[in-house]
């Protein structure tokens, strides 16, 4: 499920962060009274986050209180992309490293999780150029030669869905997975659907079958299962992280090449996208929509 897509970005530069989404909340947009009391920003000490753009914290002007999970007093300086000419890091020296590509949606899942857990100082980013991969990455770090991978406790693990669960359960920070058994079961169903979701949209771009509509109908229905919040499991969770990088890409590309607005007639999806765009821990990993459009133009050039 985490096999790397053959994305053909022209460079390995770090993603641009839209300037209009400056609200520093890793939103856990909460409606239930019990949860509001538990996560009221005045009653609980919340983790510090580094972010690219900062402004004073405030409560949401409308609706319930948002849990501020993206606080911090400085910017995270993103490291340069490593190429075939780059020296390897001192692997297995006790440092926890997350090997990613700034342009890979699977790696973006794990990057978002790391940010939402407030682990910028504990998990070091090591970005790889996918078009000019260093030989040492396959030889010394991760033989499958894919991203993402996580170097932790003298082991290297891979597969994005496995890694987001691993980071959530093995590191400090706010939990991103529910305790409720029904929500856990539903979460696993949604994790299982991620591959079919991507395949359906890619088939649409290839002109093989017009399956994007059905895929997004599934998402709209899933977002309607719980009514006490804008996210899949009511509160922000790993499920939202699993889908965010792909919806981020499919939305502008489908609009550009298929004239298809994924939010038309889908108010739950529209609200979900709006709330996701308020999460600074996610925003730091995002690209501008036009970059995704250019990528898909190159990737599906023979079909568009």
C-alpha cells in the first residue's frame, strides 16, 4: 500500500506553505463537552511545535474550542535534499531519522504524524532526491530503496501506514488514534480503503474508468458516520493523515484536467478540507496546488 508512486517532480525543493492558512492549530476541532473540558487550551499543557509561520494563538471565532497542537516560538529549518553525491548520515548512531521525499505522498503521511506529535526535535528529517537517489540509502539504510523509512533503535522500518501507527504508539505526544473499539474498527476499514481510493483516482486520470466520483462518494459517506466533528473519527486522527496527502493532490488535478470539483455536493468533504487546511503541522508539509497540477500533467501526459 505504500509503494512509491512514480512522481516526476523536477526538483527536490521543500514544499511551499500557503500563506493564507496561518492559524496555529493541529485542530482537533472538538464539539463534545467532555472533550472540550479535557483539551481546553487553558486547562492542559500542550506540546510545542515548530512551524514555518507563526501568529498569536486564539480560540476559534466560531464553533467549539480547537486544541492548539502547533504552538512554538521558532521555525523548523528543513534540511537540504540528499542526492547521489551526498555523504550518508552516521546511521545507527542512536539518532532517530525519518527518511522521506518532500514530494512523496506516502512519506508526507509520516512527516505529518511526526509534526502532530511534536517530535521535530526527536525525529530528524533526512530528505532523499527520488530522481537521483544516493546508493548508500539502499545499501546501508533500507534495501527496498523506497521512502518513507524510519531509523529507530538500531532498526529501519518502512511502509507509511505502519509507520504512522508506530510513531503514534512508540513516541510521546498527543494520541492520534481512538480508544473506542468501534472507531478503531472503522479506522482499520478506512486504512484498508486507501489503496483502492488511490487506484480509482489514478484510473480516472488514465482514462481507464471514471471511478473518482465513486471514490469520493465513499469518503463523503465515511465522513458522515460520526456527527460530533469534521474528521473521519470525529476528532483528528491518523485516518485523516492517511488521506490528506492524496486528497491534496487529487483535488487540484481533477479540477484542472477533468473539470471535476470533488467538493460539489459533498459538504462533509468540503468541511474536512477546510479544517485540514487549518492544521499547521500539516501545512508545513504541503505543496501549492499548481505544483501538483504540473506533476500530474507530466505523470499522465499520455492520457490527458
